[in-house]
C-alpha cells in the first residue's frame, strides 16, 4: 500500500462526485493490495424475449414441465440450449 486514503463525510452527492473525480486510486493502492474475488453463485445475465409458438406446443411443454416438476420456462431454456449446442 502506498499511502492511506482518507475519505471524508460528504454533505451532498455533488461534493462526493467532485472528490472522487480528482482522486487517482493508483496513488493509494498497488495490485498486491487486492485479493482475488470469486462469485460462484452469480447467474449469467438473461434477457426477456418474445417467442410465438403454437398453443398446442406450449401446452405440451407445460405438461412435460409439470411431469418433471420444473418451471416450464426453465424447461424451454433447456430445450433451446440443447438444440443450439447440438447444432454447433
């Protein structure tokens, strides 16, 4: 560690923003000061999509999901992933 960083109490967000704008953290820390972090429970980002499928197919997927005791959307994601990986 190079030198201690003293962070004051801020009266406003603008004051805090100004403080951090003029601070160069490289003056206070070196690479050896940091520990490696691991986040094993993070889930990959996902994005909602709209997908039109026939009613009979959605019904069949919901029935199969019920048989497997899993949410139908999770089952759909599994099927899509299997299909995408099979063809690559």
